[in-house]
C-alpha cells in the first residue's frame, strides 16, 4: 500500500506544481508590479526612447545608401516613364480560368 501511495504522490506533486506555476504566471501578467515612482517611470521611458533612436540611427547608417537623395529629380533621366493607361489593343475582358490538370 505504501508503494502505491508513493507512486501516486509523484504525479500529484508534478501536477500541483504545474498548476501553481501557471496560476502564478497569469497573476503576474494581470497585476504587474507598479513602478517605484513617477520619476523612475519617466526615466525608463526616456531610456527606452533613446535606445530605439539609437537602433533606428544605426540601421539608417547601415542601409542609408539604399535610399535615394531627395535632391535628385524624380524620375531619373534614364528611367522609363510609366503611365496609367493600358496599351492600345482589344479589350480581352476577365481572364479565363486555367484548365484543370490531369494526374
């Protein structure tokens, strides 16, 4: 009988600890601890903003060559001009569905 109780106690302890961990995580997510003070919250917000600006600045330094200079004329002289009109020709209507493939 003692072996049976010991065998059933191990899964019960594992299950109980799992339920406790899930409930504890949900409680912490729903009720986060308040910041220590308003000044600490503002300081951390400024720090996050400065980090974000540093990330964006570093990304622009690396990828800045991909962007065109705003002083260049648009469109460039060697670029083809695209208009919104369709080319002259007959109106074909909606496209037909593709034929079904045979296997």
